[in-house]
C-alpha cells in the first residue's frame, strides 16, 4: 500500500518515527511529507533513512514529477501525525501553502489525522469547529490521548500511541463494512465504550489498581461494530489488544478517563461505561520511589474519592435537557447511558439488592450487574450478567445472560439497540 505520512510541527513529531517504522515493517511504501516547522523537531534525514524515500515539504522540489498532484492521487492512505491545531485549521479551510496541504486537497483515498496539542488548544471552539468540518467531509480524526503534556500540565492532547494510530490507519484503509454491518441495528449511530481498569499511581513504580482485563469492554466494542456502529473506545489498562476498527483513546487514571468521557460523550448516541474505575486514589503522588524506612515505621497512604463518572454523565445530560444544541453550543449527549456494576453480597444485602441501589443512585438507563469474586468475571472468558432497568417494578424478574463474554456482549448490544430505538425521537 502507498501511504503518505504527514508530520506536523509539534514536539510529538519524534513519535511518528515509530509509526513510520510500523508502516514500513508491514511492507508499505511510505512517502513522508514534513511541514517546515516539524523539521525543527525531526530532520529530513531521519525520515529518508527510515522510509527509504526522498523527503521534502516544498512544492518546488522535483517539480518535474508534479508532486503536489501526484502524491495525493497515488496515495492509498494519508496519515497526518502529529496533526497540530494549525494543520487542522489549514486542512479544514482548504489551504494549499505547502506540499502537505496540497497533497491533502488531492487525496482520493482515506485520510486520518492524529491530533497532538495542548488541552486548551484541543478544546478551543475554533479547533472543535475545524475537527467537525473535517469529520463532516469523511476525514477520520482520532481523539487525542489523555495524560502528561509538554511541561507540567496533563490533560487531553497527547499524540495517540503509534500502535493505536497504525491500527486506526489499517482499519481506515480496509474494505468497507460488510452488508450485515451496514444494515445492522446501530448503523449510523455512534457508541462510546469504556473498558479496562484504571490505575492510580502511588509513585513511579507502584499503583492502586483492580483485576479488570478489559475483555468484556472489548467484546462490547466488537459487538457494536458488528451492529454497524461507529465506536469510540476509551481504554484503561487492558490485558488484551483493543479491537480493530474503533476510534481509540488510551487513559490510565480515573481522572484521565473522566476527561476522555467528557470529550467523547457529545455526539455519541450511546455511552457504555464498562471500565472498572477506581473509587479512590492516593491524595498525593511521590515523584520518587517510596523507600522502606530504617526506623521500621510504615508509610501512611491517605485515599481520596474519585469522581463518579457515570453519575456525572447522567447529570450532564439532565442539565442539558430542554436546551437545543444551538443554545448550548454543544453536540447532543447520549440518548442511552449504560452502567456496569461489579458487586458482592454480604450480610446486609445480596448482589441484586446492591445492583438496584446502584441503578437508583447513578440514574442510568440500564445497569449491567456482575457478581464478582474469586475466579468470577475478572480475567475470565465467560460471564453471567443481569440487566436492570429503572422501569422494572419490584416484581419484575430481571433478564440474565450467561455464556462467553463475546456472546453476552452481543445480547447486551441487541438490548441497547432496542432501548435506543425507544429513546430516540421519531423522525
């Protein structure tokens, strides 16, 4: 496959060298087009050595080959990584002031942008409008990663992992969905799925975590894809790879997950909160490894409560109810919000009682209830879940699914499609 790799002028440009290596090792012929600003971070010699092709960002080099037309016409795929705020703006407005923007205008195949910039730049209304414009034209714009940025700040704006960009690029260049997906119950819908377990750092070595493998969340994402949906997949720590074909955002902590959900939820029809989110995090994080003390005393770790991301998503939707998108300046929030609960019974109540209590507290539209314990659910390939709805009466016998996580995911997505059809207004 002939790939054009555009490199924007951000410090994350060095990570695109790893992306280039992934493309070439997979057997693809890659032409790298750096912007002038990006060569301040990574020089043309690096791109030529890794690609095996001559590199230029000027329309006046190799004029006899008419590169500003040829490269876009011949490319099977164009990937821009990092895509800076400036590059997104120039692409959205159709500028052609260097070789890369000329090539983008000539593109006949899929185009994928992997953004990287500071959080305020990514959330600025101008950038959001440019992203919306590009997506409305069929251009694929990934959600940036969430985490440490240049300097001391953290937030949304990190370049996605090169492996994730590679997976998204291969999915973009793959043949269109088969007819089953195109006629699926979620065709034309956008589903956001969270998966995996968050990790809360104590120091550079240690963290507080949980046993979630991410298998159920990944199965739900695959089932949603099979049902025809576009899937935004927010992955905390997972023991398995993310499904191919999703729009992937990686996070580590509960606060990063919260920010990613707030970014992905607008414009989504469904939000499925399958991630195992830590209820608590250490109130402080040591920049150096916590050592054993010579006096034998033990360190004291104080925990603080993490935000309730699921309840917040419901509250944000409720607060926006009655306002139009024009009034709020935002895209519609999910019509259907699905929560997950991992519970154990005790002397006070059984698992079902605790599940019903949680459903009432969270206010979501469906709650998928798991009984957890030794050798149950976490890390396993099979599961048993019970679906709870706020419309259930006290006498209702809730629906229970048992089987492989893949089969259970399909049945959950089928129920989600039914609930969504009932929730959306008739058009």
